[in-house]
C-alpha cells in the first residue's frame, strides 16, 4: 500500500489505536481484539516488549491490519520499523531526521507537536499529519479547535484525552482521525480474559465516526 492509500485508510477509519502492552503475547491479543471490532489499523509503540517482533508477526500473519510504529524517536528506529513492515511512523515529538527518513522510504510520517510553532515547523518539514500530543494537557478538543482555526490546511490527530465520551467533540473540532489509548487498548481486559470488551469499544468508536460523518452536509456536484 502506498503512502496516499495509507493516509486515506487512516482518514476513513478515523481511529489510530495506540498499542501499549506488557508482553508480545498481550500485544498480539490486543491487536486481534481491536481488529475484530472493525478497527483494522494499529500503532505498535516501541515501548512494547519485543515491539519489532510484534510488527513482524502482524505483517506476516495479519495482512488485514495496517501496521504503524509508534513512539519512534529517531531516524534509525524509523528505518528499522519500516523494514519490518510498518506502513506509517508516529512519534510523540518532532525529529526532522525522522521525517527525512520516512520521505526516503515513501512512508507516512505523523510526528508529535503541541504548540502552533511546533505544528507549523513539522508541517513545513513535510509531515503528513501532525499528532497533537498530549492534547488533554491544553484543553482537549477546545485546544484542537483553536489551533485548527488559523491552520485549517494542517491535518491533525489529537492523542491524549480521546475517549468514547469525547470522540465526537474532537471530530467536530477538525480531527483528521483520533489517537486512542487506554480507553480502547486496554491490557487489563486481555489479562482478565475479556477481549470482547475491547472489540465492543472498537465498534462503538467506529459508530461515532460514522454517525459524525453522516451528519455532515453534502458538498460538491
């Protein structure tokens, strides 16, 4: 899948689950539970034990899941993740060399930024979408709406503070998609033997995205 198709898929789904887990097995179980709910993309963070092996396994065994690498802090790590099957790279911060590396491989890059200056710097450096992180620290959806007002052309994914209760508010504020953490990617549910809870929540998120988009007025010819 080329970069434009990856970005289109992320926009269509409207969700980027941020996977954090205590083991490889738990990570793979979380991925399966999320995909069962219809959310067929996943940001495997580098904080997961054996994150590279998790990405490799998913790339080999779950071609239906669009795999991203998260918490990527440098260009070398980005390259390693790309070679193991990551189709987009996400970072909590802005590293210009990482953007350059992703351009070299034609892979979508979603660097983290928070202030208007950081956001514009990332966009001008060639970021495909800006991860607004931590969005909750500066007011959540209200902050996103504020920064989108002067920067409507910049695509943004808020992460931190996105939940089933706030999802629509973030979408209304102009989110490209929602970066969702523990509210969806719940290791405790796997540990307690209740993956269906994660699957149900994934379906709920998709229903919120769908309902929001169906409420928008039709434009164009």
